[in-house]
C-alpha cells in the first residue's frame, strides 16, 4: 500500500488542480460494485486532477454503510495508486472518529468531514466535534461548511491552532461573506475548495472570495468539458467560462433542478449514459425519468461541440 500523503503535502496538492467527486455504483443487489467503480475511475484517469474525493456527497455517503465507505476507499486506492484519495466522513463524533481511523487504515490520504447528523449545534460543540475527529487520525482533514454544520471564521481560526492536520475548508453554503472572512483571516494556512452543487455555476463569484479550486461533479461524465471550464477559470478567461455556462452548465442545471436530489441523480445518470453500470441511486433519492435521461443524453452528445 502506498504511503499516506502528509497533511501539509495534501494541502498543496489540493491547491494544484480540479478535484474529482466520483459516484458510487451499485449492482443489481443494490450493494457497492467495486468493478464498475474501478472501471469508471480508469476511464477518467487520463485526465489530470488534483485528487479524488470518494464516498462524498455525489458518492452518496449519506446512503452508504461505514463498511461500504471503507470498500470504496480500498477500491480507489488499488485502482488509482497515483492519485490522492480523500474520503467522505461524517455522522456523530464517535462514528466519525471510527470511520476516519478505518479510512486511514484502508489507504486513504485524507477525509472530507461532512456535517454531523440531524441536529443543530452551537459553535463550541461543532468545534469540539471537528477537533475530536482531527485528533483521531493522522490524515489531513477538510471541513465542509454545509447544512447544519457551519463554522464561523473565529471558530475556524481557533481550530487551526489546535489541529495541525486540519488542512482544508470547503464551502457549500453560498455565504460569500463568511467565506471571505475565512480566507482573509487564515490566508495560506488552509486549502480552500468550492463545494456548491454544480460548483462551476458559482466558481467565478467564489474566486473573488479567495477560493480558486473546487470539486466537479460533472467531471464524472464530461471530463473534457469540466477541465475546459477549470482551465479557463484558472486563467481568468471569463469569456470562455461564460460560453460554457451558457451552452452546457445552464442546460444541465435545468435538468438538475427538476427535482430535489437530482444534483446527485443527474450525475449518476450521466455516468450510466457513458456506458457504465452505475445502478440506481439509493432512497430517499430517485432516478431521472426516461424523458429526463433523454434530455441529458442529448446534452452529453453536444458537449464536444460546446467546448470553445
């Protein structure tokens, strides 16, 4: 097994490029399909990325058992030995700590700490949760501001002093004010990742708040288009970004916005339309209808033509 990437090195790698957010395929028995997962990662592998975030939001962490998360990590580690493997991790503190330790043992390089389960919590409670998870592992930890787990700039500033392996901050709230306060206060101490659904729709606005990379869900099925956007974004080529938004991302968003949860379902459908055995999304999510799959198929077919 490859040696774990040191947290400070992982932070620099995250800053270096686009992050992939692969879906988790299921077989006809609705269990994780490692062969389909490895085949999809292999198809994506010619396209240079900064790292994999497996079993995250797009990878349906919320529908996976802890044991399945570990199987996903092991499969990613074996099939993509040269890529950093970051895994989704979450739920209550004890479960998250246990999951983090098992991800580390399975060959993970880092974790994306998704929100704790269900209940709102005060800042000191969220901070204690994050610190406990950081203390439980040697891996780099990225926290994800989203839902009921949102840290303030002041809380995060204290956490980075106490947690040397806290290396990243990902935002999925859309609260640009808080994001800007965090990037200004903490500077280069953290890597900053955009994490809005179909983040390309928000990337240019987030760049102004200090976030210059993101995880791309559409990379799952249109990697060339995703990288064309990221390359233009990195160069400050807003004209090319705007053209891609108009011709691909906005039409995709119209499909995605037809039903709650389609931010995941539409990505999985896109991978299936590329010929991979993804299986369905797990409940409570629902799959695209036949009409919606045809709409997505047409958009994918036009993707090569809309890249400037």
